[in-house]
């Protein structure tokens, strides 16, 4: 597996060691699939999802009428499918998101992109669940007394007990990186 930069490599190593992330599979357009009939606002659909490196997109469509073209941001805006980065025509295309940033897809059939058959997928880093603060229990009287915070209620949860694990993970990443040529 080739890595384009150290940040991507570190991400994969940290996720592998922490076990805190598993990839997801998304069917583009959910049950409606990839269509030009105006049933799906694909950008609205994408805005309700959190896409991460390693996730998979499935484009399901009738390949007699549609296709999937991965294009640049400029070609996405102008609905230009003539210089696609990749093209897919099986009717059930599986695409794995391999890097951070935007992936732009459209249907190259005449008029379909203009009718809304295009989607901008923004891929970001996942936030490990142990760094998402949990809501603090509230007092029965509606406010808590001004006291020193309890270590379990601090956010993000970096306490002395987690420091050795974080240090070990970081040391492992550094040792792993020393063995790679970039």
C-alpha cells in the first residue's frame, strides 16, 4: 500500500493500533440509488454523512442510462465529464475512499449532471469515540456547585491513566515510520 504523505500513514497506523475506527459502507442515494429522476438531492444526502478514509461508496444504477465519473472540482461545477479522473459503468460500482479531501462524482449521460445527478463527498478524519465528551450529569437543582472538575468529567479525556497508552502508541508510530521510505 503506497502512502502519499506522513499524515495519512500516521492516521492509518494510529487507527490500526487503537482499534477505534471501522469503515462504513454507503449506498449513494440510499434506496433510490444513483438516478437523474430528481428523487435525491445528492449534496443534501452527502451533507448528512461523515465520510472517512477507508469508507466505501456503492453507486447502484441502471447502466443502460447512467454511469459514474470521478472528476475534478472544476469539472464538477461545470458538469464536464469529458476529462474524468475515473469512470465506472458496471451499474454497481464500489469505490473506496483512500485519502482526505473532496471526491467529486457525476453522471456523464447528457443532461443528467445538470438535472442534479452529481455528488461532492468530503472525506475527513474520524474523531475517536474516547475523545467525544459525554454529557455531564446535572444536579437535581439545575446547577452544579463551583468545585474543581472531576478527572472523569474533563474533556477531552486525557488523564494521567491514559498518558502511558498515548505515549506507547506515539512511540510505536515513530518506530514504524523509521522503517518506511518516503
